[in-house]
C-alpha cells in the first residue's frame, strides 16, 4: 500500500468526523498520539509500539486530509531520495 492509498482509506473512514473536528482538534489528537508513542517507547513493548506508530500515521493522514494536503506527494517532493538540506544520500549533514 502506498501512502496515498492509506491516506484515502483514512479519508473514507474518518473524513466526515475529522472535518467537523477541524484542523486544531485533529492536530490535538495527533499530538496526543505522539505522546502515547513516547510512552510506549519507554515500555519496550513491540505490540504497543506498533499500535502507537499506526495511530500516529493515521492521525497524520487525517490532518493532511482536513488540510487538503497529499501526504505522499509532499513527502516525496521534500525527500526525493536525498537529504533536503545537504542534498546527499546518505545524509552528510553535521550536527
């Protein structure tokens, strides 16, 4: 499944509710799910991590849907096989 297919699935399942919730409400749900992912990282529980990663990507897709952003296109435009900062693959940026 491509990112665009997953995003379309989220659109079919949740867009009616997400659009009613709006950008801020949907963003708040995404932030809550990222926090839950952080909590799962501390537990070292693979099933919990898988669930929380799934929730984060689902809410990210939902937020993109509410804003009319094609998530796959945006990601591939920015990360077209190389680092967007140093333009190298693998990244050669110094931190």
